[in-house]
C-alpha cells in the first residue's frame, strides 16, 4: 500500500468517524443544546469537506470539465461553527457575536459566485484558467476569514477570561488550548496549500491538500469527543454544584474516621475541631486543598497538622480527605436523581482533580469502581 492510499484511507475513515459521532451525539441527548449543535456542525462540515475531497479525487462526484470545478465550499463554515461552539460553551453569546449570519451569507455568496463563474465558462466568456483563479481566490478568502475567527478564539481563551469566570470554576479549558495548538498546525498546512496552488506550477491539487486533510481528520477524532463529553461534564457539574450547596446532610464522624488509641485527649479534641471544620465547610470539595492551605486556615503548621491526622486517622492527609470525597460520591451514585450524570462529573465535583484519581481512591476505599458501585446499588 503506497502513501497516497494510506492518506486516502485516513481521509475517508476520519469523515466516516465524524458522521458516526454526529449521529451518535444527537441520539444520546434528549435535548440538543446550542453548544452540542454547533460542535456537531463543526464536525459535520469538516467531515463533509473531507469526504467531498475523497470523492472528487476518486472521480465519483463532480466529474467532467465543468462540474469538476463546482464542489461545495464547506471549508467556509468549519471554523465559524467551532467559534460559535466556543461562544455558547463559555456562555458569552450576549457579549460576543458568534458570526453565524455573516458565515452563512459568505457561504451562499460563494455558491452564487461559483455558479456565475461556471455560467461564464459555459457561455464561452472565459476559460478553465478563470475558474482556477476563482478557486484560488475563494480558498484565500475562506482561509483569511477562518484565520480571523481562529485569532478571536485564541483571544477568548487566553485574553478575555473575565467574560466567563463561572465556567473556569468547572473547566480549566486546557483541552481547548490544546485544540487551538493543533488548529495552528492545520492553518499552516492550509496556507501552504493556498500558496502552492496560487504560485507553483509543480505542486497542484489534490496533492497540495493532503497534509491539510490528514491533519483535519485527526481533529475530527479529537475535538469531537473532547468537546461533547467536556460539555456534558460541565453541565452535570454545574447542576451537582448547585445541589451540593443546597444539601445540608453531613456524613457522620464515625462513618469516616478510624480513630487511633494512641492519640491523647488533647490531640483528639483538636482533631475533632478540625474535622468539624472540614465537614461543615465541605473543604474536601476543593480540588486544590492541600495540607499547607488547610493548616493556614486552622492555624496549624503542616508538620503539626500531618502528625495530628496520623495520630487520629488510619492514613495520611490524602487518605483523610479522600474519605470525605468518596463518601460524598457514594451518596450521589446511590441517588437515582443523578443516574444520568457521568462518573467523571461526579468525581470532579466531589473534589478529585481527575477521573483517574477518583477511580483510584474509590477503589482503594470500597474495592469497587464507581460504575460497579452504581450498577450494584441500582
């Protein structure tokens, strides 16, 4: 199998994967929220663009001297859909224009302009060279508009954090930052393709687009799953956070603490005071809670606090805090109201900083995975 065949396979596989993702996410959601809608449109237009490219290369569609130059300009809509997803994901649609109407107008105008150019060719007003020039011009304009929205996306994520402080409580947006880095690579390949198509007589389509198409196929795999499940987790965490704040139920001290007989009465008294402070203020829900930060709050040095916990609890500081977090998670997993909430959202909202750390602590304390615990309880 030569390199061209491998690239074609990756292109087709990425497009099919994108279509499966779009159908699957629509089936998974009873209500399709705007962030999910625009994320799906982003994946859909990217998949359509790649599939169309594959079909044209294989001469399955748009064949002949005229129709070969009339593909749909899906590339115009790809970045605008991601930018719209980002605006609605961050909940700043009232503060930032998502450019949806302008993007659709641009797309329609491109179709009309291409129709006019083809009509001129059929009327013998100009030759195929004019169509080639138009292709380059349209590609340049689409690239320019996409780069404009790409830069605005970077500004939203890195410069205008004050617009969405509530979202940053639940998501550090590192996955979007990584996507923007990958997107930069895609734009480099796109720019190179436009330059070769415009000024080179050696490199012509479709070969100039191969790096662009493969890199964009990788994006389909990555951003689709990341965006969808991050959004679901975000929605779940917001709802859980609201419910946890309203809940006044507390786990009993005996349920959580294994007291040591070695500690003195004074040590136990001090520990009980700190334990009550941790429970009533739900300090364990803070993923950034550390021995040092808690020590500052209860006016104890880190070594004194660590010793106090070791004397009165069968474990270290991390084990002590994880007991609270796991018990909180167990209560949520047993609650049928949260049956549709993801395991990741529950773990993150109970104070763990990752799904893997949640599974590890939960397994250590219960001998089961959160999923198995939920299934057995139900």
